[in-house]
C-alpha cells in the first residue's frame, strides 16, 4: 500500500527552475493548483506578461489529493445556499457549476487532453432515516430549479443506502493529468512559471505589488492569490471566517468501473470509480474540522476497515486532504477587499475542481476587464447574513477552540513512544527519535499563528491543527500557510 495519492501514480514531471532574479510582470499568480493554473490558462492569449510561482511543484497541492469529481450535486451545499440566500441564488450556483464542467470539458476537447474524463451520474444519498427529510428538501430544490433528477433508494452497488437523489451528465476526471496538460499549454504560450519558489511577503509600493521570495523580489501590477489558504492573511480578517476540513481517502482495485459517483449527505462517505490500466474505486470519509481530526493512524485504520468491508479488499493507496470551508457554503472568488489589483480564489467547501476552474475564468475575466455573469455571486466582499449563516459562530468557535486546545494539550495519548513535546532552553520543542536513536528537535509552535503542532505518525511530520501548515521532522515547512521553518539552530 502506498501512503500517497493515486493521482501521483506514474506521473513524472521535470521540475521547472526556481526564480533566480528580480523580475517585473503584469500579472503574478501565486500557486499552481487548479485555481492558479486555470487563471494562467485563461490569460495565455492576452498581451499581458503573466508569471506563476509555486512553492512546491505545480499541481501537487490539494488538487493532487481530491477525488476528482465534476458535479453540481454536492452533498447538501444546495440546501445550505437556499437557507443562507434564496432559490434564485441556488439556481445561479447550479448554473455556475454546470458552466465550470463545460469549461473543463471544452479544454479537454479543444486540446485533446488525455485525463480519463468520463461522463457519469452523481448521487447524494443517506442510509439514515433522520437525514431523509434533508434529501426530500434537496428534491424540492431541484424541482424548483427545473433540474432533471431521480429519487431512488439504492446506489448501483451494494452499499448502505435508504434514499438517494440522482442526476445525470456530471463527470469525473484525473485532476493531475488535466492540470499538467494546462501547465504545458501555458508554458508553450509564453507564461513564465517557476517551481520551488515561495512567496513570503506581499506589500504595496506605488502602482505595484512587491512579492518577496526567499532571495528575490517580484514587482507585479496585479496579483492573484491562488495558494489555497492565503499565507499572509490573518484568519479573522480573511473574508468570512473560514476553517479547514480534513478528510481521509483510500483507493483500491475493483473488477469493474461502475460508472457513477456518490456522496452521502452527512457524515461524509464519498465514492467514485476510475479506470486506467486497472479499475479503481476511490473512497473519502471521516471528514471533520482539521483540529478535531489529527490522529492519522487511528483514522486511517478506521478508513481502511470501512473500504475493505464495503468496497474492495485490494487497497493500493491512502492519503488525506483538506479544504477551506466558508460559512455561507459559497466560494470566495474575485477582488480581495475590493482592491482592483488583488484577486483571490479559495473557500471551495471541498468542491474546488468546478469552483477552482470557475475561479480561473472569473479572475481572468476581471483582469481582462470582461464581464463575467458569476463574478457577483462569489464576490469576496459580499454580505453574509449572520442570522441565517448560523454556522459563522461555530466557525469562529472552531478556530478559537482549536487554538486554545493546541495550547493546553502537548503530548497526545496517540503519540508513539519516540515522540514527545517538552520545554528545552525555555522553548516548547517537538522531539522525534529516529530508528538510529537520533533526536530531531524542532520548535513546537507554528510560525503562522502560533498554534502548537501535532505529530503525524503516519507521515512523520509536525502538522498544525489550526491552519494546516506541515513541517518535516527537521523543521522544514512542506505545506503552508506558514512560510517559515521550525528548525532550531
Ligand atoms: C478529501 C477531499 C476530496 C475532494 N474531492 C473533490 C472532488 O471530487 N471534486 C471537487 O470539485 N473538489 C474536491 N475537493 C476540493 C479540492 O481538492 C480543492 O478545493 C482544490 O484542490 C483547491 O485547489 P487550489 O488551487 O485552491 O489549491 P491547491 O491545489 O492546494 O493549489 C495551491 C498551490 O499554491 C502553492 N502555494 C501555497 N503557498 C504558496 C506560497 N506561499 N507561495 C507560492 N506557492 C504557494 C501550493 O504549493 C499549491 O500548489 C476535495 C477536497 C478534499 C479535502
């Protein structure tokens, strides 16, 4: 079994060079996931000088760990949007997601991209009586929005289900093959791309933004924040207090691709199939706020047991992923704090394959000065009705409780014997003792917002329960938002 995403299987890419000089550009895109690469793609035919930087390798962030569904039947997102806004907004949201699926499909057809794109049906289901009313509500929403759909009891496979809503003409694809194909097209069209180039600061200087990397400066007229969880924004000030949700994923070999995708409406169980040389089932579950979901060993055990009992005994890959959640269940796409030259695309509520593609189109249209009919819907400056989006308080509470708990708890009961947190020279340190008995000592405090880090025994990393930064056992940051290491000299 590989502790890695199925999508990285057999993917070989030559690392692009990192930035080695100061540069000036019209548009700087920070981050090369589905959001950044789609934005670059839709700017490739303009006269603008466009640069994209990624702190790691393009496509290897959250977008490499998704389940790769392209659908508008997204658990109970439509119900939530109806509660937070109204049926008209739900209608526009569905339309926007269908439009995003078409954008991806058109790119695949126009550029002959081989990325296992497959049209199939989507289900939202439940095996619990108490949630059937939620699905009946979804049924009514779809009727009001004139969306062709069906009600059934079972999924096309033997899997616990009592009630399901089904729509046709949605899709699945191989997210990494798609992103890397867009990357190649962008490179051919003259977009400048640098890998292993991390933005560590962003400041305004006259008409330009100055983005600092470790050794260089980039002067840019316009900046697009496509880095998933923006690295320099203070969470409380980040539009609509967001939080991260973490889920665990596994994939294994099956006899046949059953040509559907499904997700439960609560207590997430997500299923899809994928055909390469062999047929695979992909399952995601155990979705909870990041801070409540840090015991990877236990969670993987539970996940693998569920997959073996219900889907396949032949598991080949397992991994985890997290995504940025918003209290009104709508993504955040557009001008950041109404700044005409600063853009953001994030907050996809685990539906970033459609919403990230859409973000690329919306942001590129805004940069080109073109109208985009969905821009107003996801505007980061939109007003959220706090009384309706009751979750907003929970979201705030979630972040604060996670922070406080991280401060109170140091050594978790699930830590292996060779891991401990203790004070050394007045500093709270995380200590990992390797097989040779060598101590690897790092600071236990995340440089981003000062949360205490939790050891991840599966990957042997120190992970932040608040905002998702990750560090290796020697303190090197391997995932933001932190841009600094936790090594102790
Ligand atoms: C378990 C799970 C399953 C999912 N399945 C689906 C699905 O089936 N369908 C769907 O639509 N969505 C799905 N999603 C959601 C989807 O994966 C994400 O919403 C999407 O990948 C986010 O894309 P992104 O471009 O914003 O971020 P990323 O893909 O993470 O890209 C951000 C990039 O920015 C770079 N970066 C970060 N900081 C810096 C910095 N300081 N300087 C330079 N570069 C930086 C990173 O290296 C990274 O490459 C799922 C999410 C989860 C958790």
